[in-house]
């Protein structure tokens, strides 16, 4: 009934059909678009693949003037603009990859009113010339993509984004829409404050991805574990494997290829041609496994990625959510599998200690790591914990590893006391610090060369831990680290006590630990035929 639809809505719907070729809006798209077309500010939280782009592209086409899109993803701008141009949308971009002539051309198009959308790198808005340029044209809206980058509390802070707070002062009548795929309540509040979005309407889509099975396994022999996962559950299917380092990427891709898996590497150290070719094969062919650093994935729209595997611990829950979110965009059952071990904690602590930036910055990084560790060590439903992190209450999913094979907890107070007192004795009696391996050897009463060399078999704690296996001890150490009862220091992963260790040693605090289930969860149970 045409009398019931507002003229803006029908313009928007017509635009969706004619320009983009889709029949209907998804989720809250229509409401968001309506609101922005009507001149309102908006803050949009929508998971990856939710369809954020249309939320600003359509209002930019419907409203008079040029829509300015601020995005940090410079490498994707060319593709985004090409894709829009192929649809007949007049789009252009300005960033540091262009030479003077290219920039002049885009500026001229903007001033002549020949653009519908102009993509800008955030640092452009720190340049006065850009602001003056924008003054001379007509702007329909500002879209601030990846808006979490403005939040210092977030996981991906970019100082250039702070300049965006001035948009509102300079152009008070132009509506602004900020979009992000990940933000906790704290980050969302910070985004609203920093971007002057006090009046903005918040649109928060559900972050639940029920078709993704979340699994976090103790890391033993990660490449073999990965191969097992691919062979038994995802043979011939497309997947993404994330590694922290370029070398990790190369080695893992080679390992998988050697064992008959169609695997390709992707990282910033490869030349542009190889990267483009590998990406194209991943997108076009069936069943290619892309082994990559987190440089890969942003803006990649492949619906049938059946699994995302992490061989190294992500730096934050936000990162984990974003990366795993690339699995199963088509809604079919998919796996998010992470292998995590003691060495991950050691390595990340080292990176935090050595990171640039002030103490507050390091504290934020440490807080992100702690949240990630808490997710790894939880005995509750992974999905509940994940959604809870983003402020969305839910109930046990029945599909993640902890739901399928619930881990039990055990009173690890005595084990913790043994381990902590070994650390304490080494420090006090010997003025020595060691990593987990040596301390476990001592507790297990192993007369290794290194134990004998340091005379560690003379310690009173020597051999007092034979009631647990080495794997169990490693679990104890991981969880003491996750609970802040133990800390890693320096380049060699040496262990030191924390302020709270004393509470355990003095029996003022009980330590509950997670016992790994005997048989880890398999997807077979959860997959529909
Ligand atoms: P996001 O930016 O939230 O990750 P995109 O804007 O890239 O998501 O959209 C993801 C995919 O969904 C794209 O291929 C897009 O064309 C498609 N899409 C978005 N909205 C609709 C819709 N209303 N109908 C059909 N497909 C849509
Ligand atoms: Zn669950």
C-alpha cells in the first residue's frame, strides 16, 4: 500500500532494487537507512557480513550531495570503488596511494557534483586543505566505518580517528553514521563520546552466530591437530587458518600442502601479485584453505568458508570474534577452532611488555589478553561468554566444545601452592627465575641435565608434583597465568609471583581449575546431514 510507505522508504527500496539488485532489506537496514535519510545520526553495531555498507550507501544516493565515507582500509578502497562503479554508482576515493594528478581528478569530480560517494582515509581529514575542499562541495552524510578505531579502549585504536570529532562542529547539519562490527559496551560509549554522537540512535544487531561451533583446544602439536581437523571434518572445504607470524604462515601452508591440502599462504611480506593471485583462487575455487596473518580477511566476502582456525592466540576477544566471524556467512554449520597453549601467553606478554606506547596503553593490551584467556579457560558455554563480552545475554548454545563435552573443575589449590612455592623458592633461595618447563621438571622430580647443572634436585620441592602429568601441570600454569596468580617476565618466559600469589600460598584463596575433557568435541555431532 503506497500510502503507508514514507516517500524516503520507497526511494530507498527503489534504490536497493535498481542499483544493488536486491529484493528486500535485511534486519535493521531499512530502519537505519530511513533514520539517516531523514537526517538523523546513527551508531550501528552489526556483525561482519551483516550488510553495513548499504546503510550508508543508499542514504548517500537518496540524499542530495556527496556521501563522505571515512575508512582506514586504504588497501580496499580501490576495490570498493570499482565495485560501486560497476553498479553505476559514481564513487571515488582520496588516499595516500594516489599521485597528485589522480587526487586532482577526484577533487574536481567532487566539486562538480559528479560523485555520489567519496571514500577518504582518516588522515586526510587532518589536512586543512581537505576540510576546505569539503566546504566547497555539498555533503549528504558522513559515514565513519570501523568506528571502533576511535576508541582508545578498543582493540584497534587509530590516532587519526580522533580528528573525526571535529566533523560535527564544522558541519552540524550533516547526518553522521558510525559503523562497527565489534564493540563492547565500554567501547560503544567511548565511540559515542569521541565522535560527538550524543543524539545518535543506536542500532545494535545481535552478535549471535548460531551456525558457528566454537572450540578451543589445548595446543600440543598444532599443525598435526589442524591437519586432523581438516581431514576428519573439513576435507575439500574452504577455510582460513590464522597464524601470528609470516614464518608461521609459510610453514603451515607448506605443511598442509605437503599433506595434500589445497593450502595457500597470504601475508604482507608476499609481493602484491602473489597475494592477489592467492586471494583470487581462494574466492573462486572450491575448497582452498588460506593460511594467513590477520592482514587477510577484511572486506573478503566469501559465504562458504566452513572453518576458521587459529594456531596462535588472538590478541583480544574482539579480534577473535571478527576473525571467526568470517566462517559460515551462508548460515550453514561451520567451525571456529583455536589451539592455545602456555607459549601463547608467554609470547603475548612479551609483545605487550615490548610494545610502544605508554603504560596505560600496555594496561589496555593486558586487559584484552586477560579477557581472551578467560574465554579460553572458561568452563561455561563459549558462546554465552562471547556474547556476554559484547553485552548480550544468552543461554547455553549446546553446540560449542564446553557444551558438548563439559569440562569439570577441580580444586587446584594444593597444585597451585606447589607450583608457586617452587617459583618462590627459586627466587628467594637461589635468586633464580625459570620458565614453566624447568619448574615442571623440578616438580616431577626429573633429573635432566639442566636440573642437575643447577642443583635443583636439592630443592625441597623436587619431586613433590608426581601426582599430576606434565600436560596437567602445563594446564595449571596456563590457568594460574589466566587468573593473574602468576606472571611472565622478560624474553625467555621466566615466571614470577604476583601480588595475589601470596593469597594462594597463605591458603587464603582457593584455586578452581578446569580439567580438560577426555575426548575433545567433534563437529560430527553438531552437523546436520
Ligand atoms: P559488512 O560491511 O557488514 O561486513 P557488507 O555490507 O559487506 O557487510 O554486506 C555483506 C554482503 O551482504 C554483501 O555481499 C552485500 O552485498 C550483501 N547484502 C547486504 N545487504 C543485503 C540485502 N538487503 N539483500 C541481499 N544481500 C545483501
Ligand atoms: Zn555452548
